[in-house]
């Protein structure tokens, strides 16, 4: 089936072509290597910073819709294993999304404060475990609801949405 071509330029900004057919491999490769060599867990910062930098460049959710390896990963799993339950309405509410964002970002910050003084190995491992837990929730959401249900309340998606709002407001002012 031919896939609808998506524009390479959105709101005057150049977007990269989608790599989400295969970017799930990055998630698996990262986790596999980092489980063997823990400092590689720090690559998780790249996963967190890329959507933020992309949104700050005025490209809104380009990372989410064209690049995100985790989004691609959960999409792949959810398209094969899916129960198709109806997602509870509260999960899309702003309050829930903000609460989840605050809990996850807060725990991530506390974790860094605890583990950074213990060195690269411990910090890499902590970042990896944190990301693995988040990915497990994302996969579970994809199996229970729609394949990319997690993207509705993902803290990084929430962050990029807020940044997109700010950049649009700045352009309007
Ligand atoms: S919402 Fe989160 S998991 Fe989904 S594509 Fe965006 S950054 Fe990736």
C-alpha cells in the first residue's frame, strides 16, 4: 500500500523525512549495548535532548512524528500485539499529563542528583533503568490501547508541545 507523502516543510521550517519505519532499531540497539556497557546508558540524554532542541528550533513535534525511536518502537509492537481497549478519558486531560510530566521529570532530576556523584557507570545505569521503565509503560499502553497511546501523555511529547506553543507565541508577537 502506498504511504501518503508528508510535507518536508512545515510552517516555513524544513522537516526531515520520516525514519520511523526503522528508527525502533536505535532503541533496541541502545538498550542492548547499554545493558552490557552501562556508561552507554548516557545516550539516553540524546533521546531526551533531541526533541527539546528540535522543538526549540521552531520545528514543533518534528521529532515525534518523523524521528523518535521510542515512538517507532512502541508503534511496531502495538501494531502486532494490541488489545484495543478504550483509553480512559482522564489520560488525555492536561492535569494528568502535567502530573505525569512532573512526577517523571522530578524523579529523573532526583536520580541524577543521587547518581552523578557515583560516576559514569552508576549514572549510565540509572538513566538506562529509568528509560527502560518508561519504555515498559509505553509498550504496555500500546498493547492495551492504541499502538502509540503513550504519545498522548509522554512527558517529552508534553515538553515539546509546550515549547511549540512558546515558539508560536513568539512568532505571533
Ligand atoms: S510523544 Fe514521546 S514517545 Fe511519542 S514520539 Fe514524542 S517523544 Fe517519542
